[in-house]
């Protein structure tokens, strides 16, 4: 991608490349200028573009969250899409900053955003938007289209994890479960505010927003809302699986501690008996009787079996 690109889209949606900043667009023409802020030329062009300083600062901001703010006769909007760039993490979402007026849109981004590229290429094929509101709606819908396969993949992963839980909680990889939860939380953190940003833009009293534009924006809001709800469901399902794993492990640990306690309770009186008979003082019963050892051994076995039976009757040894 070049540092700065611009196209003019006519009333039929056909886009033609033009020189960035080459004067105001003709009547009935929508101009879209894309600025790549990762290149020094892009930041320099934005600084001398003649736009309002507040708009320039908003377009060049490093850290952004999805939002929409009306400024004069235009609107500032930040949107985010899933990161499909090779080598990057999908949940590390890419932002695009927009300055929107009735006849011109300026977009700025630090990294490649495939959804914006889709709308740009469609315009060059003659299938572009014809109004500013239409362009924003198409971009929002393409962002949702790109995010849907990622969220569907998370749904499949949580389905597999839930099946493993049915087989036994020990079969579940805690690392895999944690990765699903982390991705769902990070994606939702930006997708949910994006719904609010689009809703705000759709209801603003901007004269160049037509009824058709608002209808398409409402459709985009519905798509983003559904994605946000799916992410909520994935996060909640992952939490349920985590609770099941922790509950199972607690039950196993409690059972093991109970067994150890019962074993200790059985051997406590036996240890007392053997310790008493093993003290080095005179008068130990049976010290001179060769049958005394077997009598004591039989008594210890009888006491141990009796204690085991008592604990079993009390239900301490039941699983």
C-alpha cells in the first residue's frame, strides 16, 4: 500500500484513482483518501492536508477505541477489525480512523486492514459506494464479515472442549481453554464499543446521511451486536467449563483427603496399642509367653477391621 492514495467514486459507484489532495471533488463524486501512518510520507501528508487540527490529531492518534464524535459538519469515527496479517495475532485488532463529510472521507491506519482493502478494490471494480454513509456501512459490514470466521472458529473450539469435559475433565487442556477465553475477551473488548459507535453515527442529525444509509447502518449494528453476543456466549461457556474442571478437582481432592483421614483414624488406636506394649518397663503382659505376639497381632487385626467397618457404615468410604 502506498503512503497516500485517493479515489473518486461517481454516481454509479465506479472508482478512479486521483491525486491525493488535488482540490475538492466534483459535484456528485465521493472522494476517499487512504493514509498509511506507518510510513513517514503518510504522516507528513496528513499534517499538511489542511484539515482541522483536531481532526488531524484524531486521525493520527496512536491508541484508539471504537467511537463516533460529530465535529462541525463531519464526524470522526474509529473502527476496528480482526488482524488477519500474516504472523500477527488475530485478536490484536487493527484500527481505522475516519473523518467523514458529505463528499469526502479520509481514513488513516497504522497496519493493513483487509476489510478496508475489500471496499477499496470493490470501488475500483465499479461496485463502490456512492455516498459517505454508504461507505461507512459497507466498511462496517466487511469488518463483520472478516470477524465472523474467527468467531465461528472459537465456537468450534469451545464445542470440542465441552465434548472433552463430558469424557472427563482431565482430558481438557487448560492452556487451550485459557486461549479461547483470552481471545473472546480481547475481541469483545473492541467489538462491543464498535456497536455503540455505529449506533451513534446512525442516529446523528447529519444532513448528508440518507434514509438508505441509516438502514444499512442499522443492519451493520445488528451484525456487530450478534457477534458481540456470540463472544459473550463463548466467554460464559468457557467459564462454565472452567467451573466444572475446578469442581471435579475439588471433589477428587476431598475424596483423597477423606481416605487419608480414615487411614490415619484406623492406625491411630493401633499405634497407641503397639506403642504402649513397646515401652521399656517391667510388667508388660505376655512378655514371657511365646503366644502373646500372635494374640496381640490378632487383636490389632480385629480392631482395624472393626474400625474399617464402622467408617464404612458411617459412609466415610463411599464415593
